[in-house]
């Protein structure tokens, strides 16, 4: 009876005894392959369409991933430089997009202020007219009923 010690997966490697009895190979990340691993192709069995498609997609994904890893620093630097340029133009007051937005906001604010002032003027005019109307009615009442009311 052979004893195989447990696999230490934390390092991506197994113990020597495990290699001696069941070692088949190591994948791209350094993990041991099982004898039944799909990445261990058998040259005697032809590859099915599904396996070929899966392998092609995996290859494309690997290529995209490696391309991204190579270009991510350049993309980061370009994006950072663009943002810093935009921020400096904002601080200097030369960013046209920002100035256009400010102008639109100022126009909306001015329009609202004009409407508020017109409403205020209308309310004052209305209050003045109501006051004058009440004064006219009070004078009419006073003239129609003179001295009938006693003030205690």
C-alpha cells in the first residue's frame, strides 16, 4: 500500500512523493496536472469541434489578457495626462466646455430671477389694488352709514 501525502495547493506545487507516483505535468501557472486533465491532449484521439472552439476562444482570451497587461501602463499614463491637462485648463479658466455650461446655468438663473421679480411686482400691484378697493368700500360704508356706529 502506497501512501500519497496531501497536496499543498498554496504554493502551486506538490510534495516530492506525489510527483514520484502520479506526476503527469505542470500547467502554465505551475499547478500539477491530473492524468485526466483536458489540457493533456491525447494525440491518438482527434480533437472535436467543441474542443477546438474552446481552445481557440481560450487562446484569444489569453492573447487579449496579455495584450492588456502590456498596454495597461500606457493607457493609465495617457488617461492620467489627459485628466491633468483638463484639470489645469479648468483652474486657468480656459476650458470651453466648462465655460459653456456655466453660461447656460447663468442664463437659466437670470431667467428665473426675472420671473421671480415679475411675480413680486405683480403681487405688489395686486396688493396695492386690493388695498385701494378696500379703502374705497370703507369710505362708501362710512358715507352711507354716518355716525350709526358708536365706538365704545
